[in-house]
C-alpha cells in the first residue's frame, strides 16, 4: 500500500529545511518567475540546487511550481525555467497550463507533472483529461467532495489540501484582483480584495463586514477520510507563511499520520497562524462556520479574559506568557485592538494596550515568542555509519555509507603514546557541521594501529571527512533537458458572433450559449427557435453527481460551453462539440493549437493586441457585456435555506461604494457568480466576438456592430484588460 505523502510549502530555503526537519515527505516551492505566489521570496538556480540536494539527502522530494498562466511573449522563458528545474533534479513540476505540460512531457518523458489546483480539477473527467495529456497527479480543487476525490484517485494520483488559506472563489477562476486592481491571481499577484469589507443587500448581511473572507482550512481529525478515499498527498498551503507556522502545521499532520496527535500540536498551530478559528472546508459539505466575517487575519488562540485589577487590565489565565508575546482583544466577537505582555501577576499577567480594555474582553494570543523560537529552531539529523582506519605507513581512511575519504599525510609509528580508540571516537562524534551524525556500530568500526596523531590533525581529518562526505553524497550531475515546443501554427480568421444568454429565443447570432437559471428546469422554449449553433453553458465546478444529472439535458444541443477542464472529457463522452470557455485561461498559441475544442474563448486577461497574436479560425474574444469575476461554490449566507429570499440577483457593495452584481443559479445546488461593477466594451475586429449577456441586453448587443454603438448600450462600461495589461 502506498504511503500517504505529507507535502509542505516553502517560500524560501529556511522554510524548506524546517519543513523537512519537521517531518514533511516533500516540499513545493516556486521560482522567481511563473509562481502563483509571486510575493514569496522564491528560489533562483543556486538556492533550488541547494534545496534539492538537501531534500534528496533525506530521501525527500521537491516539487517546483510553474503554476501561472503563460502569455505568448513568455513561452521561451517558461520552457527555459522548466528545463532548468528538471535538469537540477526537481521531482515534479506543478503546472496550471495543461497544454504546455503536454509539450514538456512529449519532449522529456521522464518528467513528472502535477496539474495545479489552479486548473480546477474537481471530478473524474477533469482527472482523465490531465492523465491523457501526460500528467502524473492532479491537485484537486479545494471544493472537491470526498466522493469525487475517491473517483479521481482511481484514475490518477490525487493531492488534496488539508491546511491553510482558502480562496473565496473557485480555483483558477478568480479575476477580482485582476479587474479591480490590475493584479492577477492567475499571475501570482493577487491583492486579496476578498479580504476587505463588503455588505449585501440582504437582511442580516447589510452591514459592512468581511463578507467574502473564508476561515483557514484545517481538516485535522477528518484526515483519515481523505486517506480512505485514496488521496496520495496531503497538502499544506502557505508559501507566504513564516517558518514557524510551516513547522507547526507539518508536526500537526505528521503526528496525525503517525497516530499520535496531541493537544500541544493543535495549540502550536492555532498560535502560529489561524484565520477565523478554522473550518474543515467544503470537501465534507458546507456546515459549521466557513466565513470569518468579523475578524480578518490571524486570530490566534484564546488565552483568557480581561479583569481590571488596581485600575489596570490583567489577563486571567493558567498559561504562561512572557516578554515578546502579543495578543488580539475581542469584545462581543469583534476586534477592539491589540496588546502585548506587561508583567506577571498573581492572576496571570498585565496587558499593555492603546485600546480601552474592559472586564470580560477576550484575549487571544497571536504571537507566542517562546513557541515561535522553538519551532523556528527545529532541526533533525540523519544517522550515518562510519568506519575509520588509522595505520602506520598509510594515509588516514574513513568510510561513511560507502563514501571513502583519505587524509592528506601518511601516518607515522607512535614513539611514545599512541592515539586511543576513545580519542578517535570522541573527535568523530562531535558536531559534523552538516545535517547528519555518525554512529560507531561495532568495535571493528575503528581499525587502529600503533600511530600517533596530534589532536589538531585528527580534527582536521574529521572536518575533511564530514565535508567530503556531504559534498559527494549530495553531488549530482545536471541532466540535459531540452523541450521541443513545436506544434501546428495557427491560421485563419473567425468572423462569427457568439452570445451567452439566459434566453436565446428571438436572437440572431452564429452561436447561442444558453445559461440556465437552474439546470433542473431548462425550458425548451428558451432555445427552440434559435437558428444558430446551440451550446449549453456549464460552470467551472460540477461534482460527478451533478454531471450525471445534467448530461441528459445536453442531447438537444450541438455542444457544451464549459468553463472547466472537465468539459474536454464530457464533450468526448457525449460525442458533442466543445466550446472551451474563458475559464480555460487560454493565453498562448500552444493552448489554442493543442486544446482540441471546436471553439475557444481566449482569456479575458489578455489585451486586444495579445489576443490578436494568438487568434485563429476558431477563437473568440470577450467583446462586450458582463465580466464574471468570481465563481462561489459555497453559500455566502451561511446556508440559512429556511429564511432565504432566493433572489436571482444580489448586490455586493465595497467600501468605496462600488456595487457588484451577484447571480444565484442552481445545479440544482445554489451557486453564485460575482460580476464586475462595470460592463465590458472593447474593440475587436480581429477574431470572433463573444458577448456575455447574462445580465440581459442580448438583443441590443447583437444589433450593435461596433464599439461605439455598444457604448450606448452599456453606459457604465470599461475597456478592461483589452487596453490595460494585467500584471
């Protein structure tokens, strides 16, 4: 039976080493470019080579993430980065772009490829698409139910998140940061607008709060259910987190896997980083607290309550705290300020704070200085066996695990007191200066003749042995990796018009994409009189059960417009055409050439100029209408179904007063789409025009022939990324 892997994040070399010391079986990290965590320190060639050598010495693995979308102008640089990582010995590459992965695999079959969670695999059909393109593993979307994880695991290795931050938007489908601030999550530069204050136009949710900020994930005691489902790797999120957090998280799950979890493990995890008090996420169904609407950021662990003693605030607690510890103060569940340790008292300790603390306030420890020091100083050493031969007329000889090292000078016969075995062993059992320690297993491990060797010379030999062993045991010749990125060049021009709408009746377009309000209630009259090609819109996330329910509805349509990669397998299974939606994040000519879809919607994060460079006879570019920014798989109203007003449209308002329309639809489970506050109007005279009329105005939009006319229809509009490049 395959051992379940514990996979840890590493934003830098220090964190990677601590993760390995703490018990991680593998670490994943990013390079200076193409990393979905661009703000992390990340790795250059030298530091990557160092950590691969270090990890392999401990028989651990290193996965290199190149998991951003790649533009046409970046293809050469991307392939060079992949070549370098593989040549240095990376155990796998983590990629968002399936089709670039297929080129890597074709050129270098030995490469192991893991499909990033950014690709949004959430069911068996997505897993099949990945496997067919040469991937060895899929990193499942965080929202994937356990049942679907089990089905995925029957097809391909499956990696699932167990700990860390949760995105409010479905994996790989968030454009909020991109369109609101110009920094794309698909490019590793998300500014996290979902962590800001918002209000809904719904009772009980209409006051400003962190309405989109999800609690941190902690699967914890549910971990065995993932293992039983066949999950290969348990993933901890956090390449931007500090080393002590990574150490605490690895220890916590290492002890769960080893069957020895402790309260101290959980306490350390809560105190190093804990947003919102934790949630078990969506894999097991939405229940309990999911959104941390009151407190944004690290909440820590409750340490006690405030008492006012002799006019000063004191935290009553049985725990021991000291200088350097910091706290967050909550009153009626809301944050009122911060505090630091003052001095010990009979009841606990005094608090220093600029806030006016009151009796009964809750005190949460957010920085436990002594715990952080202990976690950050985590080390481990690998035991190695050594044998030493010191004989007259010979050079000193040592052998560690098959590596032989000789001293510089021939040894002489002792004239007075020869060196003793105890002296040799004492010298060689001192600190090696490397992450290993030596063990003398038998008396014969030291062959000792009648020789004299000064202590300084013996110590110099020891250093040479340890340094030589480390150098030879971690040495690795770089392998030659060359990726051939050839594919059929693009050609042709597309002059067709495609429209996404909830009702296709009365519309005149080449392609109509029906977007149902509820997949359980699709009325034939909504598309029956449409004379063009008819496609059924499918969202990026569908469970296997939902696909089974929806598949029979596809029969009358010419094909499916899918925003998820599972659409590749579903279209093939049903013998239908595929229109690869904007959710495929097609950003380069390789994607266009290798996708295999009849039609392809280019990424809405491309400028018009960038889109024109990769346009072909089957491509479309979003030209006007609604700009979908997020897909929410969960209910933002806490699943209070008994009191739900069940509106189709809601409004989310930010601190600046911007209003974002949010559409509720059914699969039949409730899902939500968040749209940009301004509609899109852009120039497009180079490829097929795609109009998203989810919000209406389909007839008017199709009657317009140029951008100026469209601007009259969409009075409140933006050019989006058609004119403003995304970072």
